[in-house]
């Protein structure tokens, strides 16, 4: 008796169940994204083919199955596909660069709002740019923005350079230490945005994707409270921003109160407010240069 062909729906459903059993977050979204990558289409097309019960050929099943096994081994989804979706953009990512997270899309949104309110040609600086995600989102969504970005890691900078070239070559991308970067822009910047490393030294991330694959330089804040790097970035932002300029900085859900207090103690911020992400967790501080 001939077995019925395996459908795309079957293959994705099995992958989702396997991911669920291993405790992988967003199991259906990961399974669909791997299928889309294998087929060379987008997620919407995968869902359409699943509804139509399209057959899955042997070549697809072999390639898809290999990716599923790697994902079950907790290789980051974005390392398998080589891409990360961030707001309206699709960025190239891989080993050596921090993979942008959905919660950082909210941080980018706060910077975008601040830039839109700063006039027709806002000057925006992204410190610790990593893949270039925030800088490129600002350039994409804020008409007339002059965007600058800096990254310390040569490996991460190479990924950012690739993304800048593909998305918006007008972004001024530099390789260097964010704590001293952009001497030519001091006192002239409208918005500084930063997603710095902020994990406390000695803390071990629970997610294997973070612990085993994200670069340590992008994770650890260089102090017991994780705030040494954020403090240095706030000091640099204070020098870069004009009076009335805005700092937007990401932090962990447990650091909001401490970072707000740190900024208030500096004596250069006239207004400090904390903002939550889409899950309602404390996620970013927004401060106005006095």
C-alpha cells in the first residue's frame, strides 16, 4: 500500500512539536522560518502552502530536517538562516555579532520617535551598534535623518558594514570605542541611542542561544551590577547631545530603577523616564539632556 506524500503542513507541524518538547521559544514561528528559508520564500507563502497541503519533496525534507536538528541543538535560528528580521528590515547576522531581539525593536521605536520630534534633519548616533539594527531602522523610518553608528568588535563591525551596504550606505559607520567616539559631533547630536552590554559579570544567561553563541563583548556590562558600560555610554551621550537632546538606552528588566537613579545622579539629565517593552517589562530609559 502506497503511503500518502508528506505535506509541508506535516513537516512543519512535526518540527513545531519537536521544538515544543525541547522548550524552544516560539516553536511554530521557528519551524515556519526554517521552512521559508529552505524553500526560498517568505513566511506568508509557507502558511499558504500549508493550508493547501502542498507535498514536500525529498530534497526539501532532507534540507529542512538538517536545519531542524541544528535548531534542536540550540543553534540560534538566525545563525541557521543568516538573517534577522528587525522592524521593517531583514539584516545579515551570524557568529561574531549579537542577534537583535524583538524587545530592542521597542528601543529603536523610542529613538525613532525622538528623532522625528527633533526637526527636519535630526542627527542620531547609535553607540554599540552591533549588526547596525537600530541605526538602520532609524535611517529607514526617519526621513532626512543623519545617522552615525560605532562598533568596537571587528567581527560585529563587519556584519554591520555588510548591512549598511545593503540597506543604507549613507549611514556613517565607524570602528572604535563608543566611549570616545564621534569627537567631531560633540554638542551637535539630537538623539543618542544605545543597546549596551549590561549582563552583570558572573551571571550566566539561561538561554543556550545567548550563552553559547552571542559574543561576550556584547553581553557583559563589566561590573557586578552590569552597569559599568551603560554608565560610560551615558557619559559619552552627555558630551554628544545638544541641550534638549535625548538619550535612549536599553537595559535588562531588573535594571530600570538602578539605571534611572544613575542618570539622575549625573546631574545633566533634566528628565528621566523608564519605558516597557511589548511584554510589559521594564526595558529602556529615555533621558533629556538639560
